[in-house]
C-alpha cells in the first residue's frame, strides 16, 4: 500500500526527489512494518537524565555583586 501511494505521488510530481525517497523507503520498509506490527519503536530509546545541580555558591541579596562593581548584588544585578 505504501508503494502504491508513493508511486502515485511520484507519477503526479507531488514529491520532489522521488528517486532518493523511494530508495530510502525500500531500505527501511521491513523495519517500518515490524514497528507497526509490534507497536514498539526500536530506535526510540531515551536515557534517563539526571537533574542539573549547580555547584556554585548562591549569592545573597546583601553579598557584593560578582561583577566587581563593589555594589550589593540587590542594587546591581539582582533587579
């Protein structure tokens, strides 16, 4: 069915680069049909990511600003 649909799109010049797309489709048709049959995508693996933990010390409102201006953080970049 996919082949017939793609042939129709190529014959009507709806799809650009139809030869390249047909080659790619032919190379992955078996894998696609297996994915549809089982409902599982073998290439869809996501490793669990750990949350980002910042190691830098947090500036308080009354600490000197880290830019070096000499002002308190709340009056300089803490706005």
